């Protein structure tokens, strides 16, 4: 397998643009692709702001910032993004059909040696590899939000993922200063999100049954369990829509009604209250201060 020096990140949303920046900071030639030019502009602006903050805090210097941006390019040209990457990291919406369509298009364009990685935290890579001719070169690289802060990547193999592919993904993680953990068997949600998912399910159940209001559930988890943020604060940080798609995907895989998205999550998505990114979810976000959207237990 050729050494990985060129990476294309597909999707410039809240995960993709930070993954791309990590790769560029690691000295890898990185292309960030998105269909939406506006999303690319937002991504570039956000990364400039973040890197300026890093310079101010002494995490990097101006020269290092300049070197990283010299390695990073932004494009809405699919042909360019697919031209010559050694590794593609997919970070689009958490929908199986969308991801399949993307990898099917990539299969027709990228070189034969290119490794495919999905950042999905729910969809195992074997479900996506079926639309390609390279299941041995397919792996999950699950970064945690926000990627520029969270020092953890779950690298997940399917039964067809080669050892060479898994080790190449692990080496990329180390090169971009992220700690990788190798999972040799697929399971939806992997390790961290299965545990978090169980916490979220129980927190939502307690709220929907009227046991306690969501603010108190958050505070109990903070105070008694030592969690840095409560489960409802984390839902807002991750995005209620993302959590909805994760739950819906698991339900489609298992057929178990217990895996369906909770009623209150469905309501938030239908209301457009997705969390921090929309200015409100379980809490309202004004002037960088979180306020409860409403008080009281669910009726």
C-alpha cells in the first residue's frame, strides 16, 4: 500500500471541516469538498477564526498556521476532489442512502489504491462497501465532535477490511495527533456512542415520563456522576437532528421499536430546534450563554 500523503474530506459541515484542518495541520495535502459553495465559505471562515484563536493561545504560531492552510484547499468540484487522494474521509449527513450514493460516485473516479473511510458513528463500513469494488480498503474512522478538540478516533474493521488498511488508518490518526483505538469487529455505534446512547435513552425516558425536568437531569449528571456536561446539553452540542438520524438508522437495522427516535427528539427536529447550530434546542443560545428553553417536567 502506498504511503498516504493526499486526503480528500467529503463534506464541509461541523465535522468535515475540522477533520480537514487536522489533516492539514498534520502536514498532509488535504482537499475539503462540498457541493455547497456557501458551506465551503463558512468552513473556511470558521477555520480561520479557530486557527487565529489557537495562535493567540499559543497552541500554534503564525508560521505553523500558514503551513497548515497552504496544505488545505477548498472545492465544490467533485472531479478535483476525487482525482488523486490516497485516502477519502466521508463526513456527510448520517443517512445510508446519501453515503452510498457518494461512495458509488467516488468508486468510479478515485485511483485503485485509494482507501475509503467513513466518519459515521452508526453506519458500519460493510453496509457502504457493497457499492464499491474495494471492501478490503474500507474502514470506519470515527472522529468525535469537535475533532480539533477531542483526542480520540475509533478505527473499525469489517470482516473484509484488510489489516493493511486498518494500520494505514491508525497511522494517519497518529500523524494528525489523534489517538486511535482499533475495533476488530463491527457493531453499530461502536464503543463510546453505544454507552452515550444508553445514557441519552434513559435521560429522555426520565424526562418524557415526567420524573424530572431536563435541566435537573443535566445537573444531576454533572453533580453526582462528574460528567462535564449533561445529556441534554450534549444533545444540543451534537445536534438533535444527528441524534435523530442515528436512532432512525439503528431502528431500520434492528426493527426493534425500542430503537426508534424518542418522541421529544422527533419534536425538536420537526420544530427546527436542532441545538447550538440553530441557536436553540433544549436550551437557547444567546451571546454564548445557554438558557433553558423552558422549565418543568414533560406533561
